[in-house]
């Protein structure tokens, strides 16, 4: 076994340990000086081990194209969140243990992307969740943070129980928990009613992470209550974990089975409910929360398609989603005064106070709408193509109509930034921090103009699962 | 990248404004920003000169450029020019320097951003007219919305927020279904390449739904009655350059879409829906004319007259005859020149009087004779006076209408009379009306303003007096499209002379069948 194959996991684990040492050491020094760089090196490590293949731990842990693709994206997302937090040097809450929990959660998600057995999957999911349960209430003296934390834990515990219950049904019906073995058997309701019911319940655990309707009720409240930096993390990286598992599981579900139909219906409701609720939000983080409910629905297009194209579209879209959402949260964190939640009105006159931030926000917003030439458009096009190819015409129509609904509130952000007037003073941002945001926005555009390399990578991963 | 002529002309036309836009962000002073944009505009005009070497009877698409984009999904970077897009590209290129000159003093705040938006618009518009890949087309089609939105929202009039959001929501909502149609075409046709898709035939049920999805997007963009409500608000609130771009180029995208996609890709559905589209066009002509007649705001008057003029264009298109379609294309060009010129002049007037009300701008003949001369010229062109450009286009459309069906011809004629009524009334009051009060600021046109308007004025006469040059370039492309269309329709048993009731007897049951099963059954 080559140690280099597991480099991304090991690197992140090393980072967790280093942060742990920093958090218990007497010298209270900021980790911000080295953490973004170290997290950036993690991206390099993930890129190096992109071609790693192998099976470990009695074939419960597998390195394949899919897991390595997602590890790259997760490490990138973690690096970005660390970078966003680095712009906020005087925040007293950003202690080493805060980042340790963050890194631990990312590590859990990395493990999650390689698990090919339901019980290990469950363990990895819990590992990534527990640190989030601790992270969300970490926000100064804010009472809303405690409320958000409790909501997240209670919802999470309930859904976890549901998932475990489903797992027991699958085990009872199929006598195995290995995805490969499960894939070989039939998943139509007529053949295995218990297993289909169990799978649906098990999936609920991941729908919760993804904030898919009706498991989304925690989402806006938690975003609103959590620290801006935490919200940036919770809104993006854990969703990747959910997507990777859903891609793995739905790889053995053919189109038009009961489960995929459920996915399609949940997706359609999720898009519509998320977008309609977002229309009336004033708090930016709440708005982005509801928008993420809608985006979870869009991802379902690819999963419901159940084809190789659908899987790669879902993988690509989740990458596009974290890019554009992180860019949006970057702006939220940058304009927040003393870590407060910014509202739409706080965006007024942003073009004058911080032109670069306004530009980044506009690119992120238009990408979230799905306007070309951005990553959001490319991703949406792949999803629509995949779903249409499998005959989900109604779902495609629902998705495009939802795009039309969502324009209003995304455009609202741009409108406030560019046409609103405000007496507030200019927002000074360190140059390095601005460049970092600029790179994020440039990536959003680049992925929209030249999606081919990353799409091919995602396609490789999907073809492997869906030969 | 594969190119036909060595130098990638069209790519250069698209990329140059983009590069210049990026460069503008590094300029801090206003004057260099204007100069750079103007230089880019002039350079674009020079770059576009090789396009004049287009051979009307050569291959369908010339100046073709192709490069891999996303092979996994069959998306290619594919550009080309035919008789249809040639003049639209030339018009777009011409408008850029004129808009820069026209807003030289009009725009005084956020100058860099303004020119940034102008350049992005130009690039995206050229892309729309040159794209030969359906996704690439959509990319440019949507990309143009953002700079236009900002042009209205930032530099517009008092109700700019309302107008800009209405514009954005309407047009984007319309084109989301276009995206669904594009995806559907790939599944049925197996490619995004427009020339390849044009080669194939599609079942009627598919055509029916695809036509509706595409036509909604295009009809909103044109805008056809009753989808026009965003237009007057956008026109009135937009700054002069924004109105010019809207009138000259944006509206043409809708009619271009009909010609580029509906006619060749969904010929049978186009034939079936043609009577309805003609009815809507005539309604637009009459409605636009009547509403224009009642306006007291000059800009609003011209905006509503646009609804009428574009009605003539869509009427020409859906007559589905060579005369009608060539008249329509010529009219697209003419409307760009004439209405573009008028909007530019209203901008100049507004700079002087700070009002767009007819009542506040009366009796100008006394103070601003040169201005009134040009205003009169564009007004006469707008009402299709013989010798001006619009006359040729409108007459071709009307001849096409009378050839097709006398009643259609008769129904469209009042539109021309209404145009004469509201334009002459406007001209009479603005030129000879009782001046409200002499204003020292009412100076006649300066050299810069002359230079801005002269090319448009020259084109009014050039096309008006020698229309054959343009028509001979356009017609082979139209003939090709219409011939392919009729051949495909014959195969489905649909002919042009078939009465409406019979057409629907043939196609109706197919059309109303379920939405979801049409591809599966017809394309197993």
C-alpha cells in the first residue's frame, strides 16, 4: 500500500493534529499565519493523488475516480473557507480549536467519499457531523447561535435515527451492506419492498445534509445563526459529502425505479419551495440558505437521471455550486461588520465602497441564477441534458421555470450592490484578500467558459460507477 | 482552431471588445476610457471590412471558425456568417463607435463602467449573430442581458430600477424555455451544431413544442404584441446609448432567432403557427401605431413606434415568402438605423432641454435647423417615405403580404398610415410649434454630434436609393432556407396553400398529444 495514495486524508489528519496541538498549547498565537497555506497544500496533495486507485480495510474503503475527484473538491473548499476566515484577523472566535473542528469535519467528508459500505459510510457521516454540531453554536455571545446549534443537533439526531432504521431494513432484506453487492440485486419495489423502503430512509440522512425538501427546515435558521465563516462552510462542503454518497448509491438505481422517481419529485418540490421562500428574505445568509435548498433540488436532476451523464452532471454541478456559493459567502464575510449578519440593504452602494467585492458578488449571483458564461450555467446545462435524455421532461421544465423564479432574488443582490446608494464609508480590504476573492470569481467564469477538463474528470468518475 | 479564411475575423470581432473591456478597468481617468473605447469601435469597423467579401452564392455559411469546446457533450466553438447574420453583425459593429460618441457628454458618472458595459454588449451581440452552435448561441444570448441590465439600472432615468428589473425578468424568463428546447434538440438531433440540426427533419409533435418554447423567447425579445410591455419602460428609462443598442440590435435578436431557428428547425410548426403569428404582428402594428399617436413623451412615442415597426418585421418573416422575408431582414436593418438615429437625437435633445416632452421641445426649427434637418430625415425614414431605407423594406413586406393574401395586405396598410400620422404630428410640433421659451442651451449640433449621426443618415439614403445591393446578398440565404423548409413540409403533407382549418386537422391531433411521450415514440 502506497502511502501517497492516501495523501489527502493523511495531510488533513496531520492538519487536525497540528491544530489540536495549537489549541492546547499555552502560547495563544493565531494559526491564521500558516493555516491557509497548509490547506492550500492539501489541494496540491489531493491533485497529486488524483490517479490513486485501490481498496483498503476489507474492501470497505475504496479509492476510485469518484472519491479522488471529490477529495480534490473538498480540500479545495476547505482551503477556501480557511482563506475566507483569514480575512477576519481580529475575530476572537476564530481560535485554533475552531479550525480544528472545521478540519475534522472536512476529514470526515473525505473519508465519506471513499466509503463503499453502508456502515462505514454512516460512521464517516457522523464523524463529519459531530464537529459541525460543536461548530455551529460557536459564535461569541450570540443567542441565535445556540438556537441554531440546538436545531441542527435535534434535526440531525432525528434524521440519523431514521437513516439507521433504514439501514437495518436494507441489511435485513439484502443481507449485505457492501454497495457493490447491493448493486447486483434488484431495486424495484415489487422485488424488494423492504429494501426500497430502507434505502429511502437511509437516503434521508443524506438529504438532510443536502438540505433537500422536506429535510431543509434547519437550513436557513442554521445559516442565520451560525458565524459567517461557519455558514460558508456548512453551506458548501458537507453538501459535497452528501452528493458523493448519493452518486454512489444511485449508481445502482436505474432510471424510473420508485426511488429515482422519489428523487425527481423531491427535487422538483425542493427547487420550487426553496426559490419561493428565498424571494422574501432580507437576511443575506437566510437568502443563501433557501437558495441552497433550491440548488439541492437541481442536483436531483442528475441523480434522478440515473445515468453516467447524470452522475457526472451532479458531480460537476456540486463543484460549480461550492465555487459560486463560496464566492457569495466570501462577499458576505467581507462586508459583515463585526461578524454581524449582513442584510440586502447592507449591499447598497457596494460598487462604490468596494468595487471588487461588488463585481465578485455579481459574478456569483449570476452564476447561481445559471446565466452564461459561468460555472452555474455549464452545470445546469449538463443536468438538464442528462435529465432530458432519460425522459424526465417535466422535471426539466420545472427546473427552467424555477430558474426564472430565482432570477428575482439573485438579481436583487446585484441591484442593491450596483444601483443602491449609501452613505456608508468605503470598505477597506487587504489586497491579498481581494485577490483571493478575485481568483474565486475568475474560477467561476473559467469553469463556465471552459468546462471540458473538469467535466471529463467528473465523467471518468461516473463511467466507472455506471459502465 | 479551424478557420476557412486563415484569419479568424469573427473571433477577432468578439474578442477585441472583451480584451478592451478588461483593459478599461485599469484606466483611471475618463478621457482615455472614452478614447480607448472609441478606438476599439473604429478598429472593429475596420476588422469587419473583410466580411463585405461575403459571396452571396457561395456556401451557406462563410468565415466559418471551429474549435473543440466540450467534446463529451458535442459542444463546439463554431462561428460563421450567412446572408442573414452579415448585416446584423455590420450593424452591431457600426453602433459601437456611434454610441461612444453619442454619450460623450451625456454620460458623466461611472464612465469606465459604462464603456465596459458597451464593450461587453458589442461582443455578446456579435456572438449571437455569428454562433453556429446552439449552446454557444445561448451563451451569448444571455450574456448580453447583464450589461444591458446595468446600462438601464445605473445610467437610466428616474424609474430605472423598475424598468431594468422588468426588462431582465421578462427576457430571461422567456429564454429559460429556450434552454429546454436546446437540450431537447440535442437529444433528438444528436448535436448542438446548428448547420447539422438544420439538415435533419423532426416529427411534428416535437416541432410543435419546440417551436412554442423557442417562439416565446424570441417573441419577448422582439417584442411582439402582447409580450411588449417591458419595451416602453426600458426604452424610456435607458440612457441614449442604451436605447440605441436596444432598438438597433437587441430587438433584432428576436427576429433573428425566428429566422435562424424556427424556420429551418421547426418548419411544419412554423407553417402551422404562421397565421397566428401574422395576426399578432398585425395587432402589434396597429396597436403600436395607435398608442404612439397618443404619446406626449417623444421617447415613448418612438418606443411604441418600435412595437409597430417590429410588427412589420415579424409579419414579413411569417409570410414565409422570399419577398416577405427579404423585406423583413431589410426592415430589421432599417429599423436599427432609423430608430437608432432617432433615439440618439432624442438623447442630444435631452442634454439641451432636460425634457423629453413634446410640449417642452417645440419650435426647434428656429433655433436648431441642422438638428431638425436630421430629425426630419430620420422621421421620414421612420414613416417609410419613398427614397429612404424603410420605404424599401416596408414595401417589400407589403407586396409579400398582398401576394400571400389580400386581406393580410389590407390589414397591414393602416399601420403605415398610422406611422405617417404620429411621425408627422411629432415633426410638425417639434419643428414649428410655439416655442415654450427660448433657452440659451439650445445650441445646434456640434461637430462630434454631426459625426455621430452622419453615418446613419448616409445609410438612410444609401439603402433607400440602392436597396438591390443588400437584397442580392440576403436573398440566396432566404431562398435556401425557404426551399429546405417547403421540402420538409411536403414530406409531412403540409403545403403552403392549405387553408388554416385543414392544416389544423392535419397537425392538431398530433400537437395536443402528451408532452412527455413525443420523443420516445417518434425517435425510438
